[in-house]
C-alpha cells in the first residue's frame, strides 16, 4: 500500500511511458512475425512433401508464439497506460485537496495528518473565553480533512492494486502458455449469423469487426479511445487526442478498384474531419474522461493491414491532396 508521501511524490506519467514502450514492443513483434511469414512462404515455393509440411507446422508454432507474446504486450500496455492516466488523476486530486487545506491555514504533515496552523491558534487566542471552542472547531475540521486524505489514499491504493493484479494475471497467462483469443467479441458473434444473410457476406463483416477489435488495444495503450461517437452521428474507429484521427479498412488497396479506394479516403474526410465534435456520451467519457464536447484534432490516417503489393500511386496522391496518410498496422506510412 503506497503511503501518503509516496503518492505525493509519485510520477504516474512514468506508468504511461511504460505502456507506450510495451505497445512499441508489440508492433515490432508483429513486424517480425509478418517478415517471418513472408520468408517462410518464399522458402516453401515449389516445395512439396513431408519435409515441407513439417516446416509449415513449425513455422505456424513460431508465429503462434510471437502472436501470444505480442498480444500480452498490447494488453499490458493498455493496462499500464490507462492505469497511469487514472493514477495521475488520483494524485492530482490528493494534491489539490492538500493545497486547499493549506490555503485555509491548516498544516499537512508528511504522514497525511492535517492539524490546525498558527493562524488558527492566533484566532483562538484572540477569542478570549471562547478560545477552547474555537480551537475545537478547527481541530474537528482538521480531523475531517485527515479523513478525506485517508479516503483518497485508499482509493489510489485500490486502483494501484487492481492494475498490479491485471499485470500479474497477464504475466501468469503468458508463462503458462495459455493462448487467449485476440477477438473475443467477434468470436462470440461469428457463430450466430442473422437469418437470411449469406455466409460469405457474414464472414466478410466479421473479418472487418475482427480487424477493428485487434487494433483497439494499440490505441488504448497510447492513451487513445476506440469507437468514438461523434456529434454528426458517425463512429470513428480510433482517436488519440490531438494526434491521430483513424479510420480502418481491412483491405488490400491494390486489389480494389480506384473508385473504391478513393471512397475510403473521401469517407474519412467527410465523416471524421478535424473539428468534428465528440459526443458527450458514456462510451466516450468512460474511455477518456471529459472528452465529450471536445473537437477532433490531429492528423487523419487511413489504417490498413500490411500490403502485399505496392499501393497505386494515384491512391497515395489522392490521399495526400486531402492531408490523409495511409498507414499499415506495422506503423509504415505508405508512399
């Protein structure tokens, strides 16, 4: 349990920095996995037989291990980043509470105990026969403020313990080799297609949902939000305040028509342009407290999977003219 002084002197932003570092590690692991997959496919071209099958199976196990470690890093990054934000708010509340007490003349001791200050004793002395009553009033107020400090310390301690437990759980899960799905929401939906919907269409929708769900922790880990509802009624895939406005498409841009690719870009420009108001709704404020009513600020990104073929020059230029960057999930700006 952190003490009052430990909280007072703490730097919760370091927690967030650790989260960003974990997110960067995950991205590098994903890049290594993608490069490994490309190398394996190249090596297996024209190769048949039992040796090739054994090689494919071994490569699959390596990729599964990389994926599991990457997933743990992403989730750990999200936990530490959100924990850093919440702890920073808790520490700010504690400091503000104490500063308010000292502004009223009270003394806050290193143990987190509030006592009447010299001004209060002077006022009590000036009260003559009423001095004991005046001093008792200030002592009662000091005790109430001590209780307030204790409550804030306990809240911060509970938050600290909860985040530590989450991180321990992720570590234990990784050490035990327990693989968990990276897309549990999509998995739950996939097995229950609506009546009358063709299977190929349902699966296509689920691939898009899975792509969104896979990417969500990367933005949470950087202090961002996902599925952000805007005042214009549209829902933005991801937002990092003042930095990134992100729309995602699970597509290979070289394999769709130019008109379709241009529409992806126009959609981002039309629906999610900087200056669009963020709706003041629980979904938004639960992720980023106080974000409701603010306006989108940052660079616009169209996020796509790693591309297997070069993106047509016309698409890159079309996006650049609208101040939109096309970025793959490994962080590469496509040019």
